[in-house]
């Protein structure tokens, strides 16, 4: 079997899908997107096709290493996101070739389903209480939210007090019936992160994500040592090497690498195994499309320390199209009792509606992260 073509589709709301075709008619789907840089990834996939076309798609490890090690430059969000999409599609092909789910080729699943959560509140958090109650009514047991909008390195206490009050009001409204996860989203800096973690500890959050950006490993280490709240880090990291210092310093109790940005299924499983050796939990990051989520669920099936799965159903980014829109109805994800079922069909376990993909690719998108500024005019973290 040989790879004959790599075809990309830029589809709303902000995704890039990849179809890898073979000379035996077995195709695979991946999602090689970097949010806000989808066109860049499409161009890179075209560049990388020169290396991939003509190869046996079953040689996944060899192709992965060739893409990673060819030339002087490796790693980083752009290259690793491209490798991720190709890796997903190759595992999809291999599973279809053997007529088994991808996880069956990697030792078999360790679980039938995984707890999931839904986003509430939007980019600048609002309507938290009504959104949380709606999540409960829909059967979810956990929600995640951004805790703040723009926040300066040392902001005024009226803003900080407002953040704390909003979160306490939410906990009072939902009681213990719902797990709450708080995303600082890199918008909080070390001086205020220490304060917020101390003040919100009585709310017993499931975790706090990106309390500061992972480049500030010293602060992450200090923050995790100072709080009993599990800190979750990893969505902004792009390979095993990025995680070494995180594990060695015990700077997080949960990691959330994104299989769409870190090197696909192949690399995420390796990172998950590293985390397990340090007794660190795995919660794959996935505010993306259905192919990325399908890849995450294969990882969840395989990694013993997988505890929670992010997914984008109804997320505030999904304007115009949502998570299930590009899948055939008979092969969509199954939600039950706050969990996602591990797909059982061959490959990644989903059936992409190719006609819908082609139709929506005619519309395309040019999604960009918003540009935010502080009151003094300086650029704010988004």
C-alpha cells in the first residue's frame, strides 16, 4: 500500500481537516490545525507531502521520525501540529486496514468510557450560573470556565475580588453536584496567581489550568508546592522534551497535552507514559474538531492515567459549525452520564461526512484570536 495524496480542507468554525489517500482505497483523516494558523498548516502539509507520498502508510513510526528529524529544525507548535494531523490519519488508515479500532493495535483499551466536561461562560466569563445549570440538565458532571478577562500583572483588587466572588457565587448555586475546573488561560501572572489559588481553594476545584504559562517553570513549581489544588499544564507544550522539566520539578499534578499539537497519537501516548511514571494524571486537551477528539479518545483508551477528556460541544469558539456537524449521524460520539464512550469502529472510530466537509470548505474561515489590551493600552494575554 502506498500514500497517493494529502488533501486539506479549511472548514468553519476554525478547523483544518486532512485526508490521506492510498492506492488501495483506504483513506484516513487527521486534524493538523493550529488555532488561528490554519492556512499556515495547510501550506506546511503541502510541503511535507513531498516526503510522505509514495510511502507505505503502515510505517507510522518511520514516517513520524522522518517528518520530525528531516532538516535542522524540529519541534514547535507549527511543525508538531502538522505531524499530529498526519499521524492521526495514518493510525486511522492502519485501523481500517486491519478492521479494528486504533487502540487494538496498541495493546487494547483499558477503559470503555471517560469522564468529560463542557465549557461554560465564554471567552470573557458571563452567565456562569445559568450555563452550569444547563450543563447539569444535559447530564454533565463537570464544567470548565475561563475565570477572567484581561488581567494585569498586578491588577487592582476590585477586579480580583470580582473574580473570586463570581466563582463563589457559582459554587453556591450548583452546590457539590458539579465539578468545577478553572482555566487561568495564561491571563494571570505570578503575583496574582498565588493570591487567587489561596482564595479559591475552599471551592475545591477539580483543577486549575495554566495558572501561569509553562515557560515560567519556576513559578509553576512554586505555585504547585504552595497549593493543594491540582494544577494542569500542557496545552502550550509541543513534545516530550517540553515535559521533562515539568515532571522533574513536580510542577503539575495533571498534564493536558493536545494530540493535535504535540505529535499526534504516537507522541501523546509516550508523554502519557512519562506522566504515569511520575504519578501525574493525563487529561488530553481538545477544544477542536471531531477528528482531534476521536484521536484523544484513542489515547484515553490506552493510557491508564487518563482521567478526563476535554471536548468542544457548544464551546464559545464554535460559531457557525459545531463538533458533530462533520460526522455522519450513525457514527457520532456517544455521551452518557457525563462520560464519552470510546468509539468501537475501525481506525479512529468515526465516519467523516466528506460531502459536508467539501461543502463547508468552500466557505472556509479566517479565524483569529482576539487582540485584547489593558487599560493602559498595552497588549493583554488572551
